[in-house]
């Protein structure tokens, strides 16, 4: 079966690897000069910065992405990071006051609460196993259960870091799926070599199975005949295919076959596309001679004005920075209404970092912002419409088609696995 994959991001390459392994004749078209999309490295003065992701897989060596990589025989070493922590500010008279803060383990997130609220959480952990809360945002659900604003702050920091959303934009059922995945697969890990190691390994599988990848090859149209995808147009060339996989999310995919989708029978799908909201964010990359965090786990920062969390991946893979240096990266959610004032958001993020690392020496290497057509997520977690499109033999993969409960690239892997099940069986 001749298959065309549009886009060589993680979703496109996972699909191409799996299909080429199953004997499909695969050709990938990527508009950029490099592959990997928002999941590859940019070498800057020996620092392995990235086009998007913070070199972290949310569920490390046991998660859905790691499992998928194993299944397609993509050779990547993924090392579990230290456990996540939460930074709490301390009052001046506190006995532990030295730097003005204290880092507690993620599992101790109830520590700042009263005994009564802690007991209530322990009971909720048991009762929600059988009766999952549904139908509201996480923030609304927390506020109906607790008066203490700490839990909202903590939830915002967690959702901002892992989904680039505020807790009022995340459905409570989605967060419970995510918590279950955390129990099942464990916490984050770092691929040795960073994001690019995953991309390189997938490309090796595709090439070994006879697949082809073209860069600087933008698809301008998806050909549709009698409700069925039959190929794509790249430059002046037409490429025919039995199956088309798009790595662009539903909205951008629909733009490539907009003529075909004008028919009335597709009206519901077009209406649904208008409800999809990409999530925006800012990443700040720092270089330091001395570690700023001191461990490889994520540091959540619920008391910062904008920054949601920070990681320091060089504790797992020192080669992600030049010898003797550390690479530290912060992430912050950007609300849709603030996308127009990104400079202010960046200044607030930089000020946060000064407060989080008081008196510490570091250099800002790179600041990247993500929104609209190059977002953190093409559809807010828990809202995407799955892999299928109303055009037969046209599937969507990637972060616009993740499925439930999958954080970031774990969701991308789950979505690709679901699509492959439909296609290959
Ligand atoms: C700041 C930031 C931090 C993140 N941190 C993490 C993290 O630590 N851990 C994690 O798991 N996830 C993280 N993510 C999310 C992760 O990067 C994405 O989920 C993932 O990379 C999405 O991959 P994709 O294949 O869906 O899309 P993309 O990477 O966007 O791939 C789509 C590809 O299609 C190409 N393309 C578009 N249009 C065309 C066309 N017409 N013709 C041909 N090619 C086309 C694009 O150039 C691109 O290469 C982060 C994202 C950001 C932005």
C-alpha cells in the first residue's frame, strides 16, 4: 500500500516507522529543511536546545512513547529523571529560611493544607477511584471541594507545565486520566541525546524499511476523489497514494482539502474544527556553570507569577551542554488574551527566574514563544477529535489527535497507536 505522510514531526515519523515496518511503502513530505518538528535539537554553542519540547518524556522509559519506540525497534535510551518537586516560599522567621524557599516532593503537595483538608484528600483518593468526577473544569471541581487556594495554585502550575493550560481550561476527567497514567507508567524521563535521539532512531527505522523522507517539500493540497484521499500535491508534482496520514492537526489538514470539505455532509466536522483551541507557551533556556536546580526532576513553581516549572536535563545527560555547563529550561503557559503582548509575558518570566534563583549566575541562551500555527499543543488536552476525518483513508496524527489522558508526546504516541490499530489492525 502506497502511503504518504504529511509532516516529519514526532507523530508523522512514529506513523511512518510503524507503517514501513508493516510493509507499507512510505513517503514522508516535510516543509522545513529539518525533520522532527517541535521535537528535535538545535545546536547552539554546544548546548542542545530544542525546537519545542524540554527533552523530557512525561512517563519516561515505561510510558506509551517508550513502548511504541521499542515495538518499532527504534533504539533510544530513556533514563528516568529524579522525582518532581515543588518550590514553596518561606517566611523570614521560618527555621529553614536561608534562600527564602523550600523544595518539597511532588507527593507531599498536600503539606501546605490543614489537617482537615489533607484528610479530605485522602478520602477523595479512595472515593474517586470508583466515581470519577466529570462535567466541570479542574479548577471548578477543586473550588467546590476546598476553600484553600493553594490547590488551585498547585493545579495551575502542574497544568501549565504539562499541558500549557490553566486549571480552568482542563476538564476534571482529563486530569484523572493523567493521574492514572502517572500511577501506571511513572514520572518523566530524558532520552539520552535529547529529542533528536528519538527522531534519528525513527528515521533509521524508516530508511531500513525502504521508506523515504523529503525535506523542503511542502504539501499544498490533499487530493480527494469520491470522498477518498488519493494523494498530495508538492510544488508542481502530484503524488498518488492509497493512504494519507497528516501530522498537521485537523484544522490545517482540512485547509489542504478545503474544496472537498465544502460539501454539506462535512458541515458538522467544519463546525467542530472552529472549537479547537491551540495552547500557547514560552520556553526560556538558561546556561549556568553551577547547577541552578541540582537534580533532574521537574521543579514546579506555583508561587511564580508566570513560570510554571523548570527542568535541568544535564543531570541525566551532561552532553546536552558543553563540558562543565548546565542546561536549565523553564516553561510558562500563555493565556490566549496575552498572546498579543508576548514581550510582557517574557519579561514577567525573566523576572520570575530572577526570584526563583536569587543571586545565582546564569546566561539566557534562548527565549521561544509558541502559539497559533506553531503552538505547544494543537488542541487543548482532552478536546481533540481523534484520528479519523470524514475523508476516507485520510488520518490525522500528532498533538492535534492525541486521545484521552496522554500528556504531550505520550499522547502523540497513544494517538498514533490508535490510528495504526485502525489502519493495520
Ligand atoms: C515549549 C514546548 C515545550 C514542550 N515540552 C515538552 C516536553 O518536555 N515533553 C513532551 O512530551 N512534550 C513537550 N512538548 C510538546 C511536544 O513538543 C509536541 O507534542 C510534539 O513535538 C508534537 O509533535 P507533532 O508531530 O504532533 O507536531 P510537529 O512537531 O509540529 O510536526 C508537524 C510537522 O509538519 C510539518 N508541516 C506543517 N505543514 C506542512 C505541510 N503543508 N507540508 C509538509 N510538512 C508540513 C511541520 O513543519 C512539522 O515539522 C512541548 C512543546 C513546546 C512547544
